[in-house]
C-alpha cells in the first residue's frame, strides 16, 4: 500500500496502532493528532478507486468508511454491492436522488431540473430504452457539454456550478450509456462520479433499503 492518507489533514502518515487485548486497533495521525477507533480489522475494497484500502472508523463525532488511498469518505461495502447489482432504472434512480440531495443542500430550484429528473425517472416505464433516449431531445438540460438554461444558471451559486454541471451530466450518462448494452460498465462508472461529487460536498449518500 503506497499511501495511508489521514481523514483530517490528508498527510500520508496515518497509521494503525494495535491496542493491547483488543482485536481492533486505533488509527492515528502524528501531524494533526487526529485519531479514530477501528470498527473492523479488515481492509475492504474501495468502490471508488478499487484499492483494498477501505477502513471502517469511529471518532468522537461519527463512524464512517474511509479510503486511505483515494482520501475520500468511502461507500459502505453493503451499499456498493447493492448499487453494483441494481438494474439500470434503479441505478438511474439512485443518481437522481444524488442530484436532488445536492440541489436541496445547495438551495437550487428550477423547473428545468424538475423536468430533467422526471424524464430520468421515466425510464422505468419504457420497454424499449431507445425510445426513452429519443425523448431526451425535448429537455432543457441536455448534458454532454450543452449550455445551461440562463434562468437556471442565475440560480446556481458560483461556487457550486461546476459540481452541478458534472453531477447532472453524469446522472444522464448513467442512463444513456446503458441503453445500447445492458452489461456495460459505464453506468456504474458514471454513478461513481455522482457519488464522488456528493462526497466532495460533504453530503450524506442516499440510503438504499
């Protein structure tokens, strides 16, 4: 393992310290003095970077999954397994939930977003996904580098606009890249990018029952 990145200061000196009489350990950073207790003695595979570098930690405030390689709050392995095996409309619905949570947290509202999310969720009603893909032509939010509607652009905080564009475009790609080949890896790739944006914005991921 090349990196052991601290959740607080991101330095590469985060280390595992054994606790006498316990199968679990404590993780400590000698630079910022952050510490957290280990909740699982195993290293799990990080769904975002694919390294076996994901650990389950608990500090004074919360318990969470952390990847010491990609320096991101990780995806619970149980959630990752569910997302990986979902059918395409379910993957797309999860991406929509990510977008809605981002917009709620950023206080972004516009009719073009409502139209866009309604369109994405309508995939479930189509037997022929190619017909669903064709219906995207009527959207104001067209993705793939298209300019945002001026009315929406004025409503997005400047600090959030890049993240919004990346998130909504990847939401659309979750669906579009799965239309031609149900077995393609691209919907999962774009769903991971949606999740990373929420992680970067410190927004909790939607739950899956």
